[in-house]
């Protein structure tokens, strides 16, 4: 599978905003959506829908694909802001004369459905909603189709948006941190609770190579594994390949670090990019991890908000000059849903 | 390429707590639309297809400790139907460690979430065990019941969700990723959903009348249904008796409107057409259609037009069992799959209740009474918001 177009929206570069606003989570640096989405269509869209539709359409454009053969989206919580809005309306208006728009928009498949609607794409349309497997399932689904027919162009993506309510629930349950902190803090264990965030990353993929395209060499999903089972999956996937960088999903919750530490120790020559230092934790975050891996292969650079453990033997080059041929993305969601993706060059 | 066989099934709905009870109600033409919404909702005038058991009773049936952790109603319904499917396939838990689980739901544990929502809104402390609210919760609880480890995911494509779960399971088996899959969906009634459909003005405050000229809308229902599907090799290796074969499937998108179906039923038409093409059969080989038939003005006309476009004058008998169960949203596709397989195996096609007169534009009359039949091929339709249109084709094993 080859990546022909990619686009993302994330909190990278937006940490100061959370600090200024005293937000306990990271919020995306949002683009001018109107570049891609007509204002009339945009008016009804919640943030997750806007982020997803924008990245979906933008990655198709980059790939030069007008009509993808399939649209497959992963989202853990879907359009929570509209879900919350509708729940509030039910209470406030005592179940009478409710505006249906937030209900319509709250449906998990709104993102995939809206993209199809905007480009009149009548083909296969799927939405996965499984925590830390949301994006991985979309990727696997695309892989199955491309094995049968490599010439297809498939749009895949992962998107989730944070709300104060989602953070509040997570914080009360001990899953979320109460404030944001600097990327450097990811060098050390950070106590319990993840730094929550949000993001969207979409890819236009095909089974046919193009010069300079990033190749998705393989994918593994492991459910509630032991450390040994994660290592077995990694070994199966990586084989003899020499890994330059591991894009790691450390969430800021030190209780979740041990799996990552084990993988890092197993591949001591690989450097690590702890991407959630700049992005935060959310269900479909692996999609953004894959976008970071893709950027690294394409441009040799990682955003300054991402905490890097540089293990190169000759570290004369800065982290903005990172010549990576093979990148492993490893992310798990609360120890239960583990995803490993291997990227390389075409 | 391997044939996909159905070797087990389980269902719970407003018309029965297992497959046999559902079958009896279908044969006796007893609908289950007796619910009066949910206790903390004020929309009491709307008939709903409620499973007539409390969460405590469901937990007892499922054999889980309701006090040990948070169980949404969605979790409990799902576990009960999944247990029946596994049992009827003659499988034990160890047979499932290398299987896939694909479960569908539209709102997951919303029944839990909405009850705490007001407390959260008032900045009261939510209970520490509130974790069951997302769509993956019921899936992981089912996976953990049976020790399913190989592949676990959840699908939410509105009212086509569980048809799509069955489809993905079949594709994973065909690709050789797994030999066996537990596939289906689970959905509990929630105040959120009832208000959502009410705000869209597509709920019938009387009993729904799918495909009738004077239909007024749909009744919501709840339930869960799961199938065990296997490769032919895996099924024959363990001497399993197949209940049916999954002959074809298709997922298309209407790309017309976020909630409404297109006037020419293009998504429905191409989903049905592609399904038959995949199975390599002509429309006249279809004996019966288990229609989506929600009872809304929009769906039933659009689906009728699509059926007529594909089958023309030779439209086979069809019916909507939503007249029994109500529209169970994500679960509708897998409940219909169970009913389709019952029709193939037991020689009974189930009535479309309360139909009086045909829609003028299409002049189609569904099956009016539960009838003795000898059908070999049944098409089952599931369509939903976001333009999602899916069809499944089952054949006699």
C-alpha cells in the first residue's frame, strides 16, 4: 500500500493556546476550512466533522484523485460536541420541539457520509468506532481491498475532537491530566493520567507505487496482549528491517509506558518520537502517528513539539534533518488496543 | 475462494429472548411493540419494541455480576445474543481465541451516559465506574466473555451497521485472516435516540405500517443478534452443521442526503445489484426479500422504487419484520439475517404486519401473512443515515 496524498490537523504548534486559555488539554491549530469546505456546508458541522472532511478532501486533492473507490474512517467518539449539544437540548427543552441538526450530525458515520455527499461518491463507505483500533481497522480494511485490486484508490482516515465534557469525564476517572505541559516533560515518567488532545489525519492510498511515495509495509493489531505478545507482533512485522525511528504513542500516563519502553529497548538503534507530547491522546491517534511517520520519510523532519529521543550514532544533524528509511508507528490505547504500522520508501 | 457458512445464531428482541421465541412470535404474528419509551423520558405516547426485561434480569440471563462493573443495556443484550450464537454453533470458548469479533452499534452505552449526563452537567461527581459509554465497550465485553483475541473491532454506519459487520467478517475469512467470526450488533433504546428520531418527525405514534400508502413513520426497537460464520473448511473440519451460506454482499452509498434516501433509490439499487452479481445469480433467482422497510415515507418509497428497478415485473415476495420488532437501528441487519435463515431452514416466510393498501407510485404489496414456503435464496436490505446502503444474500446450506 502506498500513500499518494496525506493531510492532517492537530494541536502541533498550538500548545501556547492551551496555556493562554488555561485549558487542561491540547486543541488543534485549525486551518481556514473555507479553503476546502463551502461555508454553507460548514455551518452545521461540528469540529470532528470539519477536521475530517477538510483532511479527507485535501488528501484526495494531493493525490489527484477526484473519486476514491472507497471511503473508510475511524473515530472513537465520533461527533461528541453534537452528541453533548443534543443531550443538553433534551434536558433544556424537556424533550419538545428539538432541533434535529445536532442529532443528525452526532451520528458516528457523519464524517464518512459527508465526504461521500460532497464529492458524490456512491461506493463503499465505512466507519470504525473501536477505541485504539478505530484507525487500524480502517487501514486493515483498505489493505484487504488492495490485496484483491491494487489499482483502487482508497481514502482512509482517523479523527476525534476533544470537548470539555470528554476531558471532565476522563479527569474524574483518572484517565486524563488536569493541565497541559511542555514536550520536554515526556522525557520522564509523568504520573497517572494522559494528556488529552485531538486530531485528524487522512490518506489517499493505493496498491500502486509512485516515485517517492511512502510505502505502508505492514500492520499488526493486538488485543489485550502480554508484553511477549506485543514483541512477537513487532518481530513478525519488522523482521530484518532496520528501523530508524519509532513513532511512539506515550500518552503522558506513566502507567502506560512499560510497553513502549520494552519496544524501545528491543530496537536500541532506533530513535523515538513521542508524538503525543504535541498532539495528546485520543482514540484514533494512530492516524496522526502515521502522518508523522509519513512526513518524516518525505521531509526528514519532525515538528518541534514532539519529544525526540535521538539514538543516531552520528548525531551531527539536527532533528530537522532526519534521514529515515523505515519508521515504525507503535501506539496502544490504555494497554488494550495495540497497533503497529511499518512505513518505508517505495 | 472459500464459501462462507453460517453455523450458529442468536437473537434477542422485543418478540423473544432467544431465536426460538422470536420464531414463535413471527409464526403467530405477535408483534413486540408494547414498550412505552423509557422510564425517564417524557415521550410516553410512542410505541417501542422494548425487550421486556430489566437490566437486572438481563444480567442474570447473561450470567454476569451486575454490581461488579458498569454494564450498559447494550452490553447485556449483546452478551445474551452472542452466547446463544456461540452455543448454537456448538463452539466452546477455546474455539474462539483465534476468531474475529465484529460488533455493531450506533450509540453504544448511551443508555448509561445519558443517565449521568445531567449529573455531569451540574458538575456533580460522576460515578467512578462510568466507562461504558462508547461504542467499543459492548464489543470488548463480548470479546472478553469468550476470550476472543485475534481481531476485535466495532462498526457504526447507522442503521446498516450490523449488515456491515457480517460483511467484514466474511471478508476477513475470505482473505484468510481468520477461519471463524462472531458477527452482529447490539443496540439498547435510549432517550437520546428516541428524541433524535422524534425531532426528525419520523416516528409513528401508532403501530408502524411498513410499505403502506398511509404509513406514518417508524417505531424504534432494541435488541441484539449475532451469527457465527466460518470458512467451509473450518466448519467441515469440526463437523459443524451449516445453517445457511452467505452468498453475497455489497455496501454502497446513496451520496444524496445526510438522512434521507434518494428518490430513485440509487444506493439501495446498486447495493442489491452488486450483491446478486457477487453471488453470480440473476434477479429471478431471489425467492424473497427481507426489506429494510422502516415505515417512513421516504425509505419505503425509495426502497420500493429500487426493488422495482432491479426486479421489474418479477418482484419476489417481500416483507418488513420491523412491523414486529420495531427498527432496532444498528442491530436491524443481523436480526434480519437471523430471520432470513429461519425462513430458509423452517419453511416459513414472515408477514409484513398491518399493511392495508399499496403505495400508488410503485403498487407493491408485501407478504400479508406468515406463510409456508420453500425458499432457497433470500436478500436482506439495511440502509441508514449518511447514505449507507447494504445488502446481504443468504442461501440454503
